C-alpha cells in the first residue's frame, strides 16, 4: 500500500534499543554540549538509515 511504512520486527527492535539508549545517555550528562556533539552523528545516521530502508 502506498503511504504505509513496513518495518520488520528485528528493525523495530533496533530502533527501540537505539531510542532507549539515547534517552538513557541523555539523562543528566556531565557536559550537555559534548553529549549533543556525540549524539548528533548517530541521530543523523539513524534518520538516513530509516529513510532509505
């Protein structure tokens, strides 16, 4: 069907793990600016991966 997104269960599990880890690492980081610099490439890569899959 056009306009629907089909995600394999294994892929959904990885997105869940990525999101939980991202939230966990963002809770009270020692240096917020450094955390943002470290997380930005991972989030951009995840967006790219999801968009092209």
